[in-house]
């Protein structure tokens, strides 16, 4: 029997302890069995750090990283996914959460079905697009949103991980997709497989 792929859910946060419990609860509720959850805490406000410590105590299953040297969002994601111990890296923002319990399962299933699939983009709901839609078959895409996606770790490594961009918001995701495309790899969009993003 082939062992299921291991998923790491990576969450970056900074001075926003009020959002983490809902995010972490939704991650732990995912029925996919082979997963771990890592929080990269860039907080520098003493009160936020104190509150995050209280949150961490309520979620002992979660690995909490608080490096002395703060890193950018992109560098933090890269470090979390570059460490061995996972096959897939699922990124969720601290103010985002899974809407059901099987989103990880749906993402893994799509990636396993196609050896050229480098990752999946979840269908993001937010205050400006709040109505869920029915699930329909995956579609090819060359764009994803940072607050809800899953990537095949080895392919991201071979593509050179994320690149830092000085300007437009979201350019690092599109740049990574172009590098996937250069290698003949694809991304899949999962309509109706929702992640909620509060856009705080």
C-alpha cells in the first residue's frame, strides 16, 4: 500500500492573535490524516506575543516558530516548505480558514491524479465574494492566491521557490506559476473547494 502524501499547513502571523484560533481550529478539523501545522510568528508587540502564547497552549498539536530574526512573508513560507518532512505545502493566512473538513483531501487527490500538477488553488471566499458555489471539476490555471493554496514541495524547490518582488501585490505567485509552466507543469483551480479569507 502506497503511503499518503504528507501535508504541511503553514501559517504566518504578526500581531494578530485574535484571528488564529479560528484558523487553527479549521486546520485541525481537516480529515486528511497525514498533516502537520506550523505557525511562523513574526509578532513584535509584547501584548500580541503574550496572547499568542495563550493560543499556542490551547493548540498543543501545532508547532510554533518565533525566530529571533524576523523574515518577510515570502521568506517565512519558503523556509517552512523547504524543510524536509512534508511532500506538500498548504498555505493559509492567519485570517483565513477552511470552510469544510475535506479541503486538504480534495487538494491531495487532484495533485496525486496528475504527476505534472505542481499545486492547487483553492476557491477563495471573502467579504466581497461571500456566496459559496457548488464544486465542479478542476480547471487549469496559472495563478493562485497566497491565502489558500497547496504546492508540491519538490517542484517548488526545483523551480527556485518564491521570488521577492518590490512592487505589485501577488506578483510572486504569478512568477512562480510562470516558472512551473516553463517546466511543463500545471496548477489546478478547485471551484467550490472553499477557503474563507477575512481580508483584514
